[in-house]
C-alpha cells in the first residue's frame, strides 16, 4: 500500500456509521484515519494530494464535491445506501470490505473524465424525452411474454419535441427527437444495450438521439431494443443519430423535462461538457481494465443525416407520424431526374428494343437459354415501367403519359420485328423455350411482384443500381413479347394469348409493387397514391383470374403426377413391361392426358395397352387419354 495517510470524508447525518468503517481500516491496514465532515471542506477544499481520500457520501453530496477542483487528488468511493448511481457508474463494490481493498489497489487507480450538465456532475446519464425502454432493464432478466407486453404497450407511445443542437464551432442543427441519451462512459454495470465500453478518459461525451421518421422505423427500433437490445456506436439503427464531442448545447423554444441520473429537472437549454481527467479515482473491481489505457484525442463524430429535417420535422412535431418514411428533397430530385429520363422514347431505346427482340427471337428458335438471357439483359423495358410506377403514385400526368407512350412504342417494336423475323424464317416448330411461356400462372405473378420491388429499390438506391441486370433477367420482359410475335407470324392464337398474358402479368405486377415499394421508401403519401394504386390493383385482379385457373390446373397435374409416378413396372400375364412416365396434362376436372414410354421384350397388342390404361385409370380415378411410346428390346 503506497498511502501513509487516510482521510475519510462523510456527511454529518452518517457520523454514527463511521465506527464500523474505522474498525475495518484499522484491522486491515493498521492506519489511523482522519475524518472530515463534508461541510468543513465545501468552502475551502484543502486535501493532501499524497494521501487517499475515502468518500462515504450520497450521490448528491458526491456530485457537489466533484464539481470542485479535485484534479490530482486521490479518491475512492465507499458504498453508501444513497450512492447507487456512483456505485454502478464506477463499479464500486456494495460490500465495504471489497470496496476498501479496491481503494488501496494501485492497479484500480486511474484518471477519469467527468460529464457535467449545466455545471452539475453526471454519473450515469442525462436523458431527455422517452428512449422507449433503452437502459430500462436487462433483456435476459424478463420472460418472452413480458417482452411482448412491453412491445405492445409502446406501439403508439411516441411523441416528438423540437430541439436545437449547438456545437463549439457555432454550428447548429434543428431537428425533432423522441428522446436523447447522453453518457460519458459505459461499463457492463451501467449499460445493457450498448455493445461496447465507452472510455472513461477520451475527453468525449456520447449522445444517442432517437428520432424515427415513421411508425415502421419506430416499431423496428422497439423490436431491436426489447428483444435483441445490443447495438454498437458503429452500427446504430437508422432511427438513431449519434454525436461524440467534448461539449454540446441542447436547447428548445419551450422548457423541456430531463433527468440527470435520478434527478428530474426542467430547462430551456442544457449545456453538456467534459471535464478532462477531473478525478484520480480508484475504480471498483467490477470495472474491466480495458479502459485503463488513456486514449489519444479523437476527432468529433457527428452522425445526424438520419435525423428529421424540413417538412418531416414539422409533421413529427405536430404529432402526424407517417406509417412509412418520407423521402427527403435531395432523394426526390436525383431519382425524379433519372426516372424522367427513363420515361422518354429515344433512339437508343429504339435500337436496344430492336436488338433485344431479334436476339430473343433467335434464342427462342434455337431453344438456347444463354442467348435468351443475353436478350433479357439488353432489353430496356424495365426503366419506363419503373417510371410509370412512380408517376402513378405521385399523380404526375406528364411522367405517366411519357412512360405509357415509351412502353407502347417498345411493345409495338418488339411485336413487329419478332413477327417479321418469324415470317422470313422457314421454321414452324414450337421449341421448349416457346412452350414454357405459354401457360402463365400465379407463380409468374410472384416473379413479377418480387421483380417490381427489386426494380424500384435498385432505382432508388444508387449503391445497388448494378443489380438492375439481375432484375431484368428475373422478370424476362422481352422473351414473352417475342413469343407473341412468333404467334403473330404463324397466325396461332393460342401462342399469342398465352405469351401476351405472361407479358401483361409482368407489366402490371411490376408496376403495382414498384409503386408500393416507392411508397414504403417515402416517395409519396398513401393518400396521393391512392388513385393510381386502385386502377393498377383492379387490372391485377382481372389478370389474376386466368392465372389462378392455370395455377389450379398445375396443382391438379402435380397431384395426378404424384399418384402414378411410382408405377415403374406392370405384369401383363405372359410378360412384364417397364413404364416411364413422361407427362401428365389435365384436360378438365374429370379427365387427363397421360404420356408414357413402355419397354418390353416382345410385341404388345391392343389388349395389353387396354390393361395398362385400366391400371392408370384406377389409380387416378379419372378418364384418361393414354399416349404410349413403345420400345421393344430384341
């Protein structure tokens, strides 16, 4: 032990408790202690920098003392029934014996910064507004049922206040917040939610600012904080802002309530500052010594881009919290400029339509998937569809009309060039690639839905725009049009109907769900988008009828296929035959066409075929039209 003198500073109301402390120190260290009542040093702070000063004081008394100049004075806090905040903040043991051992342990001594709020010391946190269960409890200490109750109780419990952040360089930020939490340091004892220890001595305070710009982002925050509860200053939710600086002023036009640890206060403005290396303090053994090395001065961190400003700030202050976020003006300008350009019919668009159509048509006749994929990537149809989606939700008549004209001219171009190519090519055999686009069903609609969402998201986020080629491949807009052109060239109505239905499915599905995506991303309020969404939804419902019927037939065929796929061999009396199931096609609810391959070691007569048909009819319990390809082994 390096200390030869011990001073015990106490409050007069605790004098009767000092006997026990005196005895413990005498037994452990054989040193007599000097006792000073707090009021004796309030006016004239004269403490020896070479001795250890034990503070047996309440949180309130400690804060008053810490506001004085204690630089270079060795201090240790002893557990007191009225200093729980100091105990938690500095890891002080609640057991007097352990706390006294830590008070004389040189490894536990370090210089620490002190956070001041309007000149008053802060041990744990300053809180403004409602942080909605942040720092309220440990996640592992409550049941899943209690978590759900907490989540439901908070669902609509959100309000905002107008605040201004002022920095040392006179910079100001006007915004709206739901809550602000300011801490100087964190430990495993005083923070259950921040997944890192913020330093005791980096000369910085840390302000966490909760400001969700929509109910969706607020609910996401609740799920995160109630069920998961851990986050890092480097990966905060988008509903958060974060400031790390040495001093910060938070003000408002009207007084606002806040708390300094447990003390409830009110003010129009609070000034937060860091008093660097204010205390030479023996921390408790509960503090992990990762904060022991003094950090070099770090640059300030101001991450406030996600905080509400402009129109959305006014909405939130007025209590009109939107369901989805509202995009900022800068996002509008960039995206609208891009979509307006995409809605125009240009020579480049025309040339790409011709090339992608011809390439797709050649690939269809070749039955070549790679060639068709190349045509999908080359096709420019996706851009005017996304522009149409934005025009629909924004009620932008010019954008809608230009997009429709560009789409119509692109469709006509594809049909003309694919049908002309078909007329001049002396082939009239429908390949598998053509047939695969003749029976669209609900699954094709789902492809269009997800492609619409992906397309709108990729257009609105420049960092994922490179994914647009993948979206184009997924939805395949030009190949169905090329098949329609083939049908026109052949004069085959079934081909025209099936392939064009697939194209219309893609067109309407992408438009509707790209519109929904833009709404979720905040580019239009639902009220403004209502008319466009209604019209598009009606079209989708009409298209969904034949798609649903086709999907129902697919389900029936799948069921029939599963009933007979295990028929591998049949005994026909004199010989047995091997059966390979090739295809099952539903004709109507009570009849089905079955195509099989039969392999035998001898001729099979009509009677044998009848026996085979009877086996399949009994298994399916339907009338069947049996198409048999016979193979004879010699």
